C-alpha cells in the first residue's frame, strides 16, 4: 500500500507543516511506550486488567490483513469504539494522559486514546504513516476539545471518531475546527482559510 497525498486542508482549514515533533512530549512518550509495551503478553486473568486484551487486539488485526482498506477502517473504528469512555483524571489521576493501545485496551480511555489505538491499528495493518494524522480539534457544537484519527484515501479524508460509529468523510462534518495534527514524523498547524 503506497501513501496518498494528504490534502492541504481539513474541515475547511488549511494545514501548515511544522518542523519538529519533539515539542509534543506526550506524543513522544506514546511512541516510546508503544515500542516497549504493545507486545503480546503471557497469561490472561481478571476482568478489568485482562492481559488477553492486547493478544485479542493483535489477533483481530491479523484477521483484517487481507480485507479491503475501507473494511479495515470500519472494523478498526468499531473495535476501538466499543471500549467505554473514561476521563484521564479517573484513569490516571491527571488531566491529560495519552495512552498507548495496551493501556487503552486494559483501562478504557478518552478521545485521544481512541485515536491513538486506531492509529497504531492501521499502522499494524500496513497503512503508511503519511496517510494518518491524529487531529486535535475543537468540537464547536459541544464547545470542548476533541481528538480524531484522519486517514487520507485516494479521493478523500476519512474520519475515525469515537463519537461517530461509522467512518465518515471529513466533508460531512461541519462542527470540527482542527487545531493541530500529528503522526510519527510530522505535525501540522491548522488555520482558517
């Protein structure tokens, strides 16, 4: 699967690539923890901290490998969205914590945790990092910050959102104002056109 050109705009805003992801300490920690923690583990026990969650996630992803990309997007979105929403303050005792898939699958999580798990799920399935962006935005309907995963396709940007069960076109969402987006290599600042 080759990368497609990610459009310069999202939700009617234009993106400007920024030079250095190192300014995002939370994201750098996620990338480091992902390498250390998101590996299959041993025995399974318990209801909440069942160690099989990660193994089940990897088996789920392996079952999607030969499916069309649109089916992979839908399945990954549904898989993550079935987890309960839990605020970081209740999970980790801090206002903002970006969880890796292992932590999210064990503890549940909030919006960026869904987006991160979807991001790494699609990377596991072979989607190029250039096609993926975790987008931090303002939900203008609810007047709260939010995060989603944006995926560039041949003719559109598809949005995987924990508030929407289906994968939808970014063209169909009018109440999101993107602030910034990030992937493994770059970050982008969004400004009104």
